């Protein structure tokens, strides 16, 4: 997954946990608390016969940032300004493990 901080800083991160109100990620970047990030990620449905995926872009705010090893940071992000469509996609994915049309 990719995140943008400010107008031009792009960061790669690993998604650790996803919930209806936010996510936890692991990256080498030391985020500042309360900074606004733009997050791009894809939800993949592995439970159907034909693999489906949905890409989305959401805004979030950094609510915690813990150093979890050498140059690794576990960061908590709360979602803000999310469309109803993306909210429903995340709800379906979290509750069923699937991506619905």
C-alpha cells in the first residue's frame, strides 16, 4: 500500500490491521502525530471463485506512531472524509472477508 504525506512525500507501507474506523501499518517512516495522510490500498477477495479486488483512496490522521524495531514504525491511522461507498467496502471486507460489488 502507499501513503502520501503533505503534497509530495510518498511512502510504502505494509497493512497490519484494518477496521471500520482505521488501520495499523508498518513502515520505515517516522510519522508525526496528528499529520494528515492520503492512503491508497486494494482490498482483495480471496474467497470467491474469481478473484475480485477494489482499490480505494482514503484520508486519515495519524493517532499513534511506535518504533517497533530498527527503522520500523507501527502507525495507527484513523479514517476521515471517507465516502459511503468505501465505508461499505471496508465493512463488507472486515465482516465477511469478501469484496462485494
